[in-house]
C-alpha cells in the first residue's frame, strides 16, 4: 500500500460525488429500553454471558439517542454531505409487528429534520441486524413470516419519513445476518444450523424485494438500494482443492446475493454443495428478489485468502498468494486494490445502474494525547481506498459515493468496544467525543472534493 500512496497524485471527484459516513442503531444509540423500545436479538445476545468480548453490550453504546444534537454538530464539523443511519426495528414495533410505537418513530423523524437542517442528507437503512426478539421467538429469518413483518416495518417507516428521506436501503449485509447469525453463531441469534442459514438468506432477500416495492409506493422519488458486504476470495495456492474452495466461498458470500438480485437465481454450485431442496422458495419469490434497484451498496474492507481443509497444508503447493504485511486491528489485511477489483467485477458481470461504497474503514488502537488522536494509519487506509475509488471512476465504473465506516467509535458486535473504527474518538466512560486527525483530513477531502497524495498529516 505504501508505494502507491507515496507517489504524488491528485484526483478531483465528480461534482455530485456523495461524501458520507455510516453508523447503525444498535452500535451507537444505547437507550435500549427507553421510550417503549422492545428487545432485539442483539439485546438478548449481548446480555447472554460469554457472547461478547469483555461482557460488553449496547445498552448505552455512544448514547447517541440522547446526544444526537452534539453528534450532528460533529458531522457538520467534518463537513459531511450525507449520513447513513439505521432504524431500530424494535423501537418502532416493540412486538415485532402489530402496534406502532410512535415515540420510536418520533426519534428518527426529529433526527431526520435536524440532519436536513444541518445540510446533511440522511440515507436510511432499515435493517442493520436488529430483529425484534419476539420475531426471533416465532422463528426469526428462517421463517417466511419474518419477511412479511419486515415489509410492514418498511411500509411504516417509509410512509412516516418518506416526505423528507429520499435515500433508502433495505438491508445491511444479509450474508452476515444469515451466516454469522444462523450458522457460524458469533452474531445474534447465535445459532449453528446450516438449514436455518440458507432459509434465512432467502427470506432476507424476499423481505428486501417486498420492501423495495413498498418504499417506492410510499416515496415515488426515492433511490432504493441494498447493501452487500463483499470480499474477493483468493485461493491460497494453485491446488485444485484451494481453487474449488475459493470459488465456493465466492458463491456463498458474493454470487448468492448478486445473482439472485440480478434475476439469475441462486448459483448452482452453492445449491449443489448444500445438497438439499430449496423448498422454502415459492412461486414468484425470485422475481420479487430481482426487483430493479437504483444502486448497489458495497461494503468493502479486505480480501480473503481461502485454503481448503480437504488436503494437508504441505500439499497445497505452490503457494501463489499470501496476505500482505499490513493489517488493521481486526486482523484484516489492508488490500485496497481489492476495492477496484470488486467494483470492476460487479460492473462487468452484473447490471446495477450505479454503485456506492456504503462502508469502508479500519480499526486501529488509537490513543488520546493532549486531546488529540493522531491516527495517521487510518488516514492512509482511507486515502489508499479512495485512490482505488478514483481509479474506478476513471475506468468508467458508475461509482456515486463513499461512506466511511464509521462516524464514531462504537459497539463492534462480538468484539464489544475493543475495536475503534471511528473518525470521532468516543470515551465510553464519559461519552466525550474528540475529532481524530482522520476526521480533519476527511473534511479537507470533502471540502476540496479532491484526493491528494501523499496524504499529509493535519496540523
Ligand atoms: O461494524 C460493522 C458494521 O456493523 C457492518 N459492516 C462491518 C463493520 C465493521 O466490522
């Protein structure tokens, strides 16, 4: 990464390029029981001993529920043009469906008003993993009725905010909800069941399709999207076993979603590997899922190297690819060119009208010195990825915007508060916020609409 970054380079982004940051409700809001909010699967999961590092939970998080005004002022200080937030489903429907909790809707309505007043365009994401616990008790995403309940939730929120909110996202990272939640078990609800995972993946996409239609009915001038998390998968060696494994991972994480959303059905290699009938698919479902979108949101952090478990390591010769030297605190390789590679692939192989980087960011062990956080490693991470974004636009890829993950340090799921991704440092004891050097640097990028390399350390 360093070599490219040290080569002088200036790039001016298109005048309408969208500059933002992203957060999610559970990760920042806190107020987990306030104003009529119901329990979510993340409340339940985080309150279960042993699930989250250090016994952390999102009960208070960044206390954004009470500190939203200060947070909007900080967004203004960074010069943000856009802010991607999510809506906590159990704040709106404490019982999952049925009666609407008006106080929950009022919170988001007020937030939207103040964002707009501050000149910041809200991009509202309906599902960032906060399923009402009641719905999980009734079967969760493996059950079809959850997709119906989600469509109702989308209808309620979009009809309430749609006069002001013009940018809508249905789901964030359905792969993570299905895989980590129902199979690998490190996310809520913490199950280990392949059949549940596959059915959940389908019902998430089905709920998405219904939600797109209902949002468009309520907000005819809306831009509607889904957000997927993508990795390029590289085989660890040229062995047939590693290549096969990498292709399967690509199918499970990338093609399952991209193909279905593009009207191609589920990829046959993944279906075959699963080996059971997909009998939860009903007539018309795949058409519903393939409803045209205004853009595809892509969350990109790293590439993944895949090594087959089938054959012993020493037979996996010759090794063709190794993870690079540089990693973030998550242990994720810093691999900026994977961003260009993925944008280019999606653009060539699929036909979404536009693409948006809806998340990209890095956790580093920041420290506060004299009320400052000198996070030059984060600046370099962002700069390197923006360089790839610039390359993509130059190559004619319809990339419309970039949202840094995250606005502020927050609850990083199973890692609790141990990983800091923010442009804003949060002291979780005092809730004091400090703009990191990366926030000042990003502000300059936004103001000038330009990336200049090498990235300078702000004063
Ligand atoms: O914090 C998460 C976010 O909720 C979803 N995308 C990845 C981020 C970093 O792990």
